[in-house]
C-alpha cells in the first residue's frame, strides 16, 4: 500500500471499531465495512483518472484543431 493509499484510511476509527467488535458478527461487519470503503476509494481514484484522461484528450484535440487551422490559413 502506498502513502497515498494510507492517507485515505482512518486507522483510529477502524481501531476503535475493532475494539468495540466483541463478537464474530461485529467483526464480520467491520470487515465488510473495510471492503466497502476500500472499493469506494478505488472507484473514486478510477473516476479521477478517467476525468484526467478525458481532459488531456480534449486539450490535445483543441490544440490539434488549432494547428490545422493555422496551417490551412498559410
């Protein structure tokens, strides 16, 4: 796990929840919570990556169109 991944985890909260999980069902609920939150974090990261890629593609298209227009004028 990278430092960036560590930043999204609230270790104090998870530790407290683990201390409160006195039975098997509570521990299983905590595990399910960790899985859901990790999945959510990964989905958010993927969406951010997709947005960055779309922005880069749009910028490339705009810059590419501008170059073509300049070459057609000359």
